[in-house]
């Protein structure tokens, strides 16, 4: 109950400053990293999460490893999300073991320590400090943890672990031996639903991640010029992340100009930007392991062309209509469906759709469901009430089959329109199995003169939305998205 109360108080505070700082785009973000540390009362939230998991264990166990798989020195260390969510602890090479045995509900291991690790990586926190801060019932050495795990996997009890950490799962299976009596279940089944509803301390981290990302986007709006490279914008973005204490992006930055704006997950970021191009940036700072995911699309030379303007405004209208739908009691996919309706009507008016009831014409333009959960993972865990494929099959007339939105959920909304140069040529291939070839040929002939005006135009607008008891709060509200605001900032 306590966590909901603090969430409520937090919401009351931030709804009071719900509007961006006018034309100057004063983004309330400070370099001060003191908010990375958890207070003792916040640490109780981690304990409450563990209790909830332990209550459902019934003589089974949870074994988690802090280290997420990554290649040597290629990426910065970042703890496994399940391990972190249940412990708050962030040292590499540690294990957490949860059990329903009241004497040892929570066992945490110290990281392995050797002279070599002291020389190369420095020491871990002293044991007394770890005990004090993270409150395990047993704080054991790395070796002791290994032998405890070894005995637990021999008992035949069910072991919950992160099955996506394939190397660790293989190690546990090897320890358990050949007889196959030990079942390794996915920790996701115990924890994912908890992760769907964000606590106030999680919302605070997400808000800061969003504010840092908004600052990066406004920095680009101020600096972007024709004849600069995409990677110069990427440097400005990720440099801004670092400047505000975000250790790394939550995912590879997508910074695509001109034709690259039409590639959904374009990542090389190497092109020389030209006057008249659009620049699409889908980026997110990670702060305290929580990631933002914001997309803005801007004209490289600071002024939208009439064609760009009409597509941009259509996507923006769709996105705003979607955000209206994002409140408790509405369905997860209601936002997407509202956006889809606006886009289909707009494209029909422009002459880019000839039959607004044609499923394949709609699917040609609307490429993905516009929402996903956001949190420790950029595509965060949790049941959305349907699969990607099911969501894509729905037409505006279908009844919604997804999931009811609840206060505390955080999800993105990211409609987009992408006019690939070869888009029309690809049509017969894309819909070979679901549309008549003559129907496709007629569509191409009719639409081509209009489509060609928009070739190499890619527009996506993405915000991060917190569902509240009364509606929603746009966590990424400090990143400008109205045409006049963007043009004003780029002057
Ligand atoms: Mn996204």
C-alpha cells in the first residue's frame, strides 16, 4: 500500500509542473547524481519485491546472477534486470538466492575477489556496507554461493532463473546433472507483472532519463545544419547523456537523415546531411538502469517543406489522438487504433490510400503496433494482452483485444510514416499472398504520382506516457514536437 501512496504523492507534485517552460524550453534536469543512490526507505521497496516473490515460492528457489552476458570490454557492465529489480545491488559477478526458508530468505554473494581483480577492477564495497545497504539474511562469499547453488539444484526443487541468460542456465543445468528431475522455470513468470506497474522511485528515474534525452534533442535542434554528418548529431546526443550522468544509451541511437529516415532501425549514422532532408532521431538515455525512448523528427535546414509539413502534422495529429486514449480503463491498443484512424483518413485525403477499408493498403503504411512498455528494458517486460501479429491484424472495426491500462504503467506511443524510395516496387512482394496482383498494380499506378512527392520522407514521433489515476503524464513533454516550436528552436 505504501508504494501506491508515495506514487500518489509524487504524481501530485509533478502534475503541478506539467507544462514545458514555454518558448525557452527550460528542461528541469540537473547534473547532480545524488538521485542515483537509494534512500533506506526506498531500499524497503526492494525488500517488498523480494517478499512478494518469496511468498509464491512454495519450496522452490530463485537463483539469479548479476552479470548480464556481454563481450569482453566491449560494453560497460550493467546488471541483469531481474537481479537488479529484486536486490538493488549492482556489482558484477554476484549471485542472489531467494528461498521460502525463513532463515535464509535472501542470500547475496560478494563478488569474487582476487589480487588480480583488485589490481584490474578495484575492490567491491566492504562486506559491512553491503550488509547494511542491501540487507541480505546471509552474505556469503562467491565460493560459498557456488556450493549452496550446487546443493540446491540437486534437491529436485523447481529453480526460477532468468532463462534468457543462456550461458548461466546451461551452467545451472550442468550442476543439476543428467537425471533431469530439476525444473528450471523462468523468473519472468514471477516478476514481469510486478515490473509493469512502476513505483514512484522508478518513475523518478524514468523522468530524469526523459529529461536528459529531451535536453539532447533540443541541443540537436539548436546545432543541426546541412553538410554535417549524422554521427556529429549522435555525438551531441550521447555526449549530452554522459554530461548528465547517464552512463550509456538504453539502446543504439537511431539518427537517420533523408532516405535513412525511412529505415525503422537505421543505426550506422554515417551519412552527410543535406538541406531539405528530414532527420529522425530515436534515442534514449539510460539513468539508474531505466531508459527513455523518445523520437523526434526535424528538418535539417530548420524549415519543413510543405510536403514534409503535411506528413509531419498528420503523424503528430495521430499521436495526439492516441495520447488522449491513454488512461486507466482504456485498452493497451486503443492509442494505436486512434492513431491508425487519423493516419488512414489523412492518407486517403492525400490520395495515398485509395480504399480506406483495404487491410493491405493500411498495412503498407502502418508497419508496427505503436506502443510498448518501458522501464529497465526499452521494450519492457509484461503481458500486453496480445502479440505483435495479432495487433497488426486488427482493423478499426474490430473490437480491441489487448489489456486494460492501469495507473503506474509506462508505455510509449510512436506512430510513424515512412516513404521508402522503392516502397511501391516492393508492394507486390509484400502482399503476394493477401492481395490480388491486378488490384496492387492499379493501386500503384494511381498512387505513384503522389507517393513520389514524399519519397525519402520518414517521420516518427514518440513519447513516453505514464498512466495515472486521472489520465496520463507525458514524461517526454520537454522535447518539443509542434512544428512552430521546432522551427523556432532551429532558427
Ligand atoms: Mn519505442
